[in-house]
C-alpha cells in the first residue's frame, strides 16, 4: 500500500477491507442438512436423488431441513458422478400457438415426476435455429431430446442418429424415426376432414393453413379425399408460420372473393378457424348454412366460439405425457420400447359444420 507523505501529521483512516475480506454467510452444505435432520449424508443424497427409496418420515425430516436452511443441491456435482444431467430438452416451433404449449406442459409434468427438468427452445420453423438449439442442448449434456416432427435438416437427423441420445419425435409418425416417435398421421387428418365435408354435401372446399410440412401433409390428405369423392381440388390459401387468429380474416377474405361457390373450409388450426368465424360474422356469411368451418386441435377457443367449432381432436396432453414416459423408461434402462406410438385423432362434429 502506498502512503501519502504530503501531510504527515494528519491521521490516516483505516483502509476499507477489500471485497475478498468482507465476511459473507456461507451457503449451507449437505452436511448441514444431515446434521439438522439427524441423518447421514448418504440418506440426504438419497432423499434428493431417489426420494422413492426413502421412508416417508425420513423424507419429511430431510425436506424440512432443506427448506429451513435454504439448501440448494449441487446438481453439477451429481451429474459428473452419475454421468446424468437429469435435464431433457424440447424444441417446438413456437409457444405462441397453444397446441404446442399444452403438449409441453404435460411433458414437463411427466418428467418432473420422474426427477427430470425440461429445457425449452423455439425454432420458429427455421432449420438453422433448430440446429443451433440442438448444438446448445448437446453441449449442456442433456439426457434426452424431444423434437417437433422430423428435423428440417437431413444433416441434423444423421447427427442425432450417430449420437445415440434418446430422442422422441412428436406430432407425426415418420417412416424411419431417429429413435422413438409419438404422434399421428397428419395426412389422415386431412382425409378425415375431406370425407366429412363431402358427406355433409359440401362441394367446394377450401384449405387455410401455413406453408410448413405438417400442414402440407394435411392438405395432401384433404386433396385425396375430395378427389375420391369426385369433387374439385381444394382452394388453398397458405401463410408463413406461425399462423394465428389475427391472420385468418384477410386470408379467408381473399379466398372467399376469388372462389365462387365456396361452401366449406378446413383450417390448419383452431385459431385460424376462429378467425374465419369472426370474419364471417363481419361479412354476414352464415355458418354453417353458407359455409361449413372445420378446425384442428380442439382448443378451448373452439368450444367458446359461436357457433361452436367442429374440429380434429388430437391428444395434446397425451402426446406430451407419452413422450415423457418413453424417455423415463429409456433412462431406467429399458431398451425394448416402441419405435412408433400412434395416439390417433378424432373428428369432433359441432355446430360450425
């Protein structure tokens, strides 16, 4: 320390302690929890990592001590010892569309019950964002990965196959999954919508949806069903994803004005279908007398809409739960798991069609 000699008679004040010398309260350790609960370190570790293996009374004592002391387990140390991070990553196109958020909520609950936490990323339907997210998650040594559909990059698909990480693809049933898949046939949902509308006597059908792959499969199924029924191909209006309720009105208006005789429309999701219903009210188009409307997803907005929305129901929560259960089973060492799990779908007929 340099001391000034300009004023030798002025008493010098005591220097303030450096940051390194400022006393701080030490974070509670596992040994503190063990002492507070009156159990061994091994028991505390087991309560944190394998609570199902501990007597309820002991677990309650340890949890009370953890709460009282504010102890936070060192998950990094545990993952280094066990080669497990106890983290699963999921990638969805967007959480702006509630069909994805409902599935993620069920996935999170299922994994949490098994002692795993979820990291979530949004790809915004872009292949490069999806690949960057996978790189980031692999770099953090996640134990498993949940994808929405098939990666848009074949290079990424090949990488994940070589990596050997447990992977569950959702929202579709690819002919050759990376590891496991939980979903349904998007093509068949389009077929079901087309057959239903044809059976209701509709003769000029439109499709309103996005330009992404799963929407294209639904459109292909709709087109096949209409052709089989001897009807003209669907009038199509596509938008860049994500497609939400605010985009439906202008797109439907453009289709309505150019497609003479349009009497039915199949929408790629219930949000779009609700937007079509709003636009019909504005224009005085009677639903279902003038136009039958079918949505996709069976979201709450469809039930609340007027008239209530006919839709394709898929098990959103069931899909998330099954994806989580398959990963937990794989983590538990089970190798004989189904490559494809078809959750099916149901056409729900309501007042709009």
